[in-house]
DNA sequence: ATGAAAGCGCTAACAC
DNA sequence: GTGTTAGCGCTTTCAT
C-alpha cells in the first residue's frame, strides 16, 4: 500500500505538506498543492482512515442507529441520510438496534465507544434512560429523528399537529363518525409518536365538539397487515360503523383500504381513509395522507450532523434540547377521502 | 478517555499483556486475564478502533454495498447480515451504490480503499467491469449475493431453476396460457437475474411442449406498481387472456393481484398468480411464491465472510469463483394458484 | 506467561 | 508556506 511518505517523495515535499494539501487544513501554495495532488493521483494514494483517525481524532464516519431496518420509513430515511453524508465524505456505520437486549447493550457499551464515529444519528428509535445517558456520555453530537427524549436534539414533525390536520380534513369534509387506528399499548410504551398522533386526533374531535368514542379506536402494529385487521374489526362489528378512518401510518391505511374493499365498501363513497407518512405506495392506492417527507428528514438529519461537527452554532441549535426542531408536513389529498354519503 | 496504559497500571501488568488478555491473541494465564478484565471493566475501558486497526491491520468492520436500500429485499438482507456480523463483533459500514456515477466512483476509488473495512459484501448489485477490478485489487474477501459475475464468490439461488419451479407449478395445475411479468430491457442490461428467471420460464414451457408467446410477456420494474401496470396490460388487451401469471418478484405479483381484483377477476378461480422472493406480505395476500429466504441469505453471506476472514478454506470456497454457491429455495403454495376453470 | 520497545501511517504543534 | 518532530493508542515481534 502506498503511503504518505511516497507521495511526499514524489512531490518533493514533506509529509506534513502532503497532509495539508490533501486535507485542506492549513495553508499550502496552489502550486505545491497541485503537485501533491498529481503525485497522489499517479500513485493511487488514498489516506488510511485508521491512521488519520488516530492522529486527528476525527473518523469521518457517522454512526446511524435504526430499528426495523425492513420497515419502509426507516430504510427511506437511512438511504437519504447515507447519500447526503457520503456526498460530504463521510462513511456511515450502521447499528441496527433490535429487541435483543444483549446485542443492544453491546452497541451502547462497546461498539459506539470504540472511537469509530464522530457523531450519531438515531432514527425514530425508542431509547431507554440508560441508553440516552450512554449517548450523552460519548460527548459527541447526537441527532435524533422523531425520538421522544428532550435530552437529545431531535428533528421531528409535530405529531400532534399532523394528526390534527388529518382529522380536521375528515371533519371539514363533514365526517362525524371517525375511527382511529393507532398503536397498540405495548408499542406505545417506548415509542411516543403513536400516542401523540392519538392526542392530535382527540384534540381535533373535541375542538369540533365531538366526543372521542373508545369503540372507534383500534390498535395495530403499523404494518399493512395490522391495518387490515384493525379495519376489519372496525367495519365488521355489528352496530353503526364509522364513515371515515384516520390511520396513524400509511401502511396501516393501505391495510385498511384493502380491508374495506374486501368487505365491499366503495372508497371514498362509503368510507374515507387518511394516513400519515408519504409512503411510496400512497399514490398507487390513491391514499390521502399527511406527508412527512421521510427522505427530506434523512437529509436534514445529515445536515444537522455536519453542522454540529463543523461547530456551526445556529440559533436553532442553541435552543437545542429544549425545543425539538419541527419538520414540515403537508396534507396530500387523493382519492381515498370525500364527503360522506348523504344521510 | 481511558487508555490501555491505565488498564495496565491498574492490573499491574504491561500493555502488551492487556492487549493479549482482551483480544484473546497470544497466551495469558487465567488469573492475569481475570485481573485485566476486572481492571478494564472497572475503568470502563474499550479498545480504540483506529489505534487497533492501525497497529494490527484489522478493522473489524465489513463494508456492505447495496443498491435501492428502500426495496424490501435489500433491506431484509442488510438487516440480517448486519445482525449476524454484529453478533461476531463486527461493525458494518454501509455504501449505498446509486445511479449517480460520481458518488459511485467515489465509493470504489476512495471510500473502500481507506483501510476501513476487512471485507466487502455486495448485495445483488450490478457491478461494472472496472468496479469488479477495483474490488479484486483491494485484496480482501468479497462476497456477492445474487450478483452476476464469475470473478466474485457469489451466493445465489439458481434463478433459472427458481423460475422453472414456479412455472412448472402452474403447468402441473393444468395451465397452458401462462404469462410472465419480468424485467424491462434496461433493467436487464446490468442485472442478470431477471433474464435468468425469464429463461427458466421459457425452459419450463418448452419442456412441456408449449411455445413461448411474446404477447404473454410484459416488462415491469420489480415494484408493486410496476406489476400492477403490467398485469393490467396482460389482462386488459382484447383477445384471449392468460389463465396464469408468473411474476419475477413478489412485489410485482402483489401488484398483479391488485390489478386482477380491480378488473373483476376472482383469484384463483379466474386467474392464478405466482411470484418469487418470500416477501413479508406474501402470506397476507395469499400469494403462492418461490421463497428464496432473503434473511437467511444475509446470514449466509455474513458467515461466508467470517469464514474467509478466518482463513477457513472450505471445499466450497476453493471451487469459489467458478461455481457460485447455490442457495436453497422452496415453493410455497397459497391461495393465489389453483387449477384453471374447466373449458 | 510476560515485558520492552519498535512501529502502524498519519496529523498538529512548533519553528523557521 | 513548509519542514521537523512528537505523538495518537494500540499490537507484535523479540527477549526473557
């Protein structure tokens, strides 16, 4: 492997100059810089990451913590974060944080402490108290996306507002019997987003002078299948049925659409359905949704990380931990919602 | 940050011994080992990855190349590879190899050459000739999953056989007019799997004495939406329609199911549909498929990598580049296939 | 089984 | 603007 000494020899300068020329830190005359670059190119020289990290303390590598890699939302965020970071010369090291308590502890106790990463992005992951302490103890930038903890700088949509918007859309269309498919209790415990969406739903109803009826809530697990089952429950029970459903995720909303079709409902004539996320399949199913632009979220997180690493103390950043940075969202109306049938 | 010297001091041994005790390389008496571990624990010591890498040449880190992170198949493989590797103390660095030519070159020319990884796993990614040369030049283990190049050790299902199996299932049920939804030509160019599945389809038909009718082929892009459109074409044209469809992926098959439903087909009475993959939604849609166990593939790739790094020259491995390691697959019959309606 | 010491390949003062 | 030099925190001979 060609090392920095050879480049220095070929370029006729010291290794320090090579380092400066190639990294851009410290000043080097334009001509030397050109010579160094030429030498490096001709030799096919690439800086050794470990050597550079050891000497500088910088790893040019960001750790990304993700749960459920196979859920669309997470892989979408991951893909865009990764692309943005790569574009700025950073690698990303993936830590998939699963249920497995042992693997999980290993991540926080060892893997993240190996000085391999300069910062950490935690994607919508429910962190325990001890885990958050661990992250804080690392003394490196941590950016959370959609996480619930006030101790971490968090980028997130205002989930209460998102849910309110979706619900208000249905109310504005004239619906009064609106059901909600949200998180099952266990899921809720360590992952507060579902709860917030439920609150937003309730707020909107109350503001419209309607009561929240427990019969019109059905828990599910944020998958298509879960949404399908929940909708079957909601629509299959004897007695009165809702004229609209607000599902706390697009995947559940899609499941609900499928369930409604199977039960013979015509959408949106007999039933309106609205979701949340901006899922890639939303357009295909004609799903009305509140888009939270997951890909953009990934980019935002990456940029926030880059800022933090460059010491950019923006106004927003100093407000930091206290108030989470709120991300944009938008109601996208498609074919799955309409005014309820008269009568 | 506590370093190895402190551990050595506390344990009353040299740093060399600490290193040996903690890494397991070289012999250390049980008692010293215990003392060192106790000291390390009490100090909260964790080896610095860059320092260790620099000194040893080993990074304990595997690079994973993935296209389309947001496609279910890839994220599933990635999740299982990652879990398996983590279990063995390896981190994984993610390189999402996109269309963007510049980013892409950067990966092969720079990122992978930084000595940050000990090996590379390429997940179903179409590699150019120059790119493969680059990988080979790295002189580290490279494991491909489902890739097409004979120069790399490749784990893959026999895609021809997979397609034959799916098609033979339909033939055995008595279908004679079988359509195929496969890759569109561009997609085919750099990614040979679709072509092989098409070949397997053709082989099965020919073996049954049937001719391959171009009218019964429709290209798509491996998404639900693509499968939906393709099926609409196949089923919406004037003239005779197929009684069965073989889709080259489960996502396309699901799209086809939705299209068929929308056109008023009852499945499987009017139409049988079979896919390939073992998609998580398969059971939900009652989809008959040839499961290729993607999660297991990820684990296999991880294990193959670990073997390679440990210098395990298995019989299979020496056969290596020449014959790809064939992965298991299995026909899973569900509700989407049945005998064609009489007449 | 353990210690001493020489690097691994770079970066960052510091000096000029 | 450029060179000298002292590490960065480990691992690994080589002795003993």
